[in-house]
């Protein structure tokens, strides 16, 4: 039997969830596709849910992570800000450190048993 410790990491702001892996993936899709609608479709998420996630993220910080511009016939534009880029990098670095911690703890668990 093979056992492994698992865990997830996310950051909370006051009484709400600020950011976790799902929201990071949404930010990366927005960066890749340049559109909240396209990112939502690609992630099999409703536009409303995607918009609410971005709105919640932007409300938690002094600076927006995403700027949304309503569109005309070609649709709107979504752009990750410089601050948003920094948050993505910081979260990914934190995730890497967390993954290392989980691996170490998994290895130590079997030494103690």
C-alpha cells in the first residue's frame, strides 16, 4: 500500500477566499486568451461564475489583478495587470514550496512508522 499526504493551498482575505489554484488557472486562461468569456468557456465555467471570481479577487486588493473592458461586436477584453502577474508568480512560488513540504512530510511519515 502506498500512502501520500495531500493538501491544497489558498489565501483568504478577511472573511472570503482570495485566491487558490482554480482562480490562478482562470487568471492564466485570461492571460492566454485575452477574454473572460473565452477563459470561462475553456474552463467549462459559466461567464457569471468567472466574472464573480474576478470581481471577488479585485475587491480583495488595493490594485486590480484583472482589468475588464466591455466589448462591442467582437466582445470584451480582459487583461492581467502587472500586479496580477506578480500575484500569479508569488502564488506559484508558494505552491512549489508547499509541494516540497508535502513531499518531505510524506517521506518523514514513513520513517516514523
